[in-house]
């Protein structure tokens, strides 16, 4: 059982404390083994500390790379957005120009159609006039 107020203190359980005391007495009764074990613990601590430092350095490096990547993505997104907007504006301008051309063409077609109708009406009048004249000239000849 770990002491609730301070988890770094030894547990309050007498059995656990007894076991710890026995292990400590055994360790102290063999000083060479104690030195060896302390050296192992020290080496393990140094190794763990080194690994923690490497992990922290790697984390810092990773965060820097993430920041660079995000900045690169933001830059690419901005360039892409600018290019899309420019292409859209060029397309819209082309569409406006083409619509203007088509409107002008529609006006010319309407004017030509009106002229064609006027010409057709004039041609019909001329035809009718010519047919009337032919009849006038043909009737006396047919009667003779």
C-alpha cells in the first residue's frame, strides 16, 4: 500500500515494510553485491535519463518538423487558392467577353433577319408587280 499523502514514502503495510527491511539487510550483508547492484541501478538510471533526453529532443525535433510541415501546407494552400482565384477570374472574364460577343452577334442576326424580311416583302411586291405587268401585257396578246 502506498502512502496516500506522499506516494514516494514507503508503504504503511507492516508486511511490506518487513519484506523491504529483510531485503535491505540481505543487501547490506553482502557489500560487493550491494555495490554491484547500486552500479547496475546507477547505470540503468543513466541509461533511462539518456533515453528520456533523447526522447525529449526527438519530441522537440518532431514538433519543429510539424511546424515546418504545417507552414509548408499553409503556403501551398495559399498558392493554390491564389491560382484557383486567378483562373476563376480569367474564366469569368472570358465568359463575360464571350457573352458580350454573343449578344452582339444576336443583335446582328436580328438586324439581318429584319432586313431579310424587309427584302422578302420588297421581293414579293416586285414579283406581284411583275406578274401584274405580265398579265397586262399578256392579256392583249391573248385576246388578239
